[in-house]
C-alpha cells in the first residue's frame, strides 16, 4: 500500500447542533431573520435555543449582538434576544396585510 493525500468530508458530523424545528433564515451583517416553515416536529418558538445554536454553527461564529427576529406560521414577527446560551422572545409586530 502507498500513502495518499486524500481528504474525506463528513457532512453528517455528530457534533453539529440538532433541531426539531424546520426553518429558513437570512443573515446580513447586522440582522438574522428566521422563518418557521411549520414542517418540523416542534415550532421555532419551542426549539429556539437549538435553532440559535444551529445558526451560530452554520455562521461559524457568534451571533450575539445581531438583531434577531423570527416569523411564526401565523406571520407574527417576534424579536429574539440571544446571549449565546438562552433565547428570550417578545412579540414585535404583526406582519402581512393590514386592515
């Protein structure tokens, strides 16, 4: 046998944060906008700590200090405060068509 300089990539890494919520998100230099797709076992609200850890993992760095919001299945936008361990949520405003 001979030596090779091969690299193996494992995209099913065991240490990546797991979530039970299904979501999409957009990130800019200052903001993160999360949208609950409604297809997960839990809502984003019920799995928010795991969702935030997952976004931080994908971002490859801390997301503390970002202005974070998430939109639930009823199009209600909530503000999220993230300290790196726990997420706190407060209703921000009603999205979608206004009467």
